[in-house]
C-alpha cells in the first residue's frame, strides 16, 4: 500500500513539472507572428563635476572652458561635464572638506605645490600616471612640484608668469632715464620711486587687505637670497633660521618702501586686484602682478605704454634676478567614481586645437610643452615675446608653493598690513615666523615628514 502511494506521488510530481515546464516555455517563446515590443532602457550619461577658480588671472577663461565642455560633450555624448565656480578663499579648503566627507568633485582646479600636495598626502588626489598615456602626461607642463614619490598628481592648464608691470608713459613724462626704465637695481628703484613721489605720482600700487599681495612679495623677494628653491624647505623644516638677516631681507626692503611713502596710502583698504587696477587707470607707475593681466593693462593704457619687469635685484643668491614663473593646473579626486572620464576631459583640454584656442581666445600660454609660442606670438606683441623668453630661458619657481599652508595667513599675508600700519618691524616678523613654523612642525609631524620627502630634503 505504501509502495502504491509512493508511485502515485511520483506520477503527480512528474505531471506537475511537465505542466510548469510547458508554461515556462510558452512565456519565453512568443507565438508565431508576434514580436517583442519593449525597447531597451536608454543609458544615462555619466556626469563629471569640475570645481574651478574662474578667470581672475585670465580674462576669457570662462568662455574657453564653456566652449571646451561643449565640444567634449558633442564628441562624447555619453559624458556630461558640470563646471562649478569657487571663490578664491574656498579653492583649497572646500576640496579638502568635501574629500573628507566623501563628496568631492571629480575634477579640481589646483594651485601648484603645497596648495595641492597636502591633499595628495591625505590621499585625496589621484595620481594621473595610470589614467593618461605617459607621452601625453609628460607634455602637460605641471612643474616638479606636482610630483610625489615618482607619481604625477596634477596636469598643467596654463602658464603663469609673475613680476611687475609699469607705465612707460609715466616714466617718460617723469623724465626717468632710459637706463632706469625699468629699474633693475635696488638703488635705481629707490631713485625712481623718489622721482615719482616728488611729482605727485604713486610709485607702486598695492592692495594688502586680503593678504595675497604679501604672499606674492615673499615669492619675489625671499628667492633673491636663495641658491636653490629647496632653501625654502629648509626654512620650513627648521634647518635654516628666519631671523638670519639673509632670510628676512625682503621684509626689510618692503619696510623701506613703506616708510618712504612709495605706496598708495590706502593700500591696507584695497584688495589685491583693486591695487593692480590703479595702474590700469594710470594712477600708479608700477605694480606687482601676475602677467596674465598684461592684456587688460594694454587695453586700458595702450600696448605701447605697458612694460613688464622683475623686481629689482637686492639679494645675493644664485636665483636673484631670475624671472619667477608658475603653472596653474587640474587634478582628479581619488574618490571620483568616473576617473576614466575625468582623465579623458583633461586630455581633451590639452588637445592641440584647445591649446591654440587658449592662446587665441584668452591670451595665456597653454601648459603644454608641445605648444611652441614662437609660432603663435605676433611680432608686434613685445610683452608676450618677453614672457615667452622667461619660460624658455633661465627662470625660477614661485617659492610660496613650497611653504606650509599655515605660514600664509599668519606671516606672508599679514606682513605688509602690519608694516603699513606701523605696528611691527621686519625683524619682528622674522621672529614670529620662527614661532609659527615651530608650532606647525610640532602639530603636524606627519605632514613635516611628507614635506621633507617631497622636497628631497633629509
């Protein structure tokens, strides 16, 4: 009886499986003459986000970027690029904060050296070597300060010559001799400034309020007593002493200019670019500036009335008198989910047609070693020709790129402000620098070791 029940159950199971299989077959195979009507889901484009600084340094850069994005998206319809402008004070901090929270952009505008390298040490920036072919990456002029332990973390975007602009017309009207137009020695500088002051013309315009003028001046001044830019790192790590007169002479020279009344009286009330605009309006003879702003000065004063120069020489270091240059760039977040697409956009930015457009539309040199400026710069553009000589000849880097970030706000930014207000001396600033850097070393032992390794200092 049990055997009969087992046979019956087995038959019922076989019958059930047959019915189930038949039903499944009917569901999978449509009847003759019928076709599938459901369309495949449309693939959603990948979106990469690019945080960038804007066109403060290069008028027209925003239009160039919009055009570049449009062309890239046309050629890569599966990728969308969203660009987001950042305020100057947020360029560094916002990326670090967002990275720590796990919500950074895919692409980030990066200033050179320490301004992006601390994010490298925190693990927030992706090395580019695995994403961009070596031959292309080597052409992306990023400077040595974008490398760490053999990896490149930043691609150059545009070159940034730095120095001073001067008004040739005012020099001529003031009777400044041709041999001192522009001044090349410190004695000549003082004589020229005194002549302008006596004629009621502001010798040097500056805007100290936001602090950036003081950083620039450190870049132009401290380097004059250096034999190599690694001297800067030795000051940071404590191997050299800021109170040695060699290392604070630039603040002594600044104090001298301020005490003699060679700056606009409202320098502490003006921000950096407001001070530069005094030259654009013909209200100052000289100004410290990035030279990507030369076209704007020429637009206001006439090309024939604008000249460029380095700060006059006072130092005795091997780097004294050499033009100062820098490179602005872009990198990829290590937390990006679209590193391949982000790298493709960087490569597109460096394509020959986009490099040429950067010069033609924005009048800045593209940071690409395969772009030859001598073939593009017009013969009647002497300031651009001179800047190209700076890049292709002997020059030096912008050394604040090697100084710990904490030094900016407490020392470099404030030095001109408190000197102008008569609240300190150059020697006291140097003593404060010792304290600030000692505290930074004590509070940041890991960053200190990374800093040494990065700069190749034991």
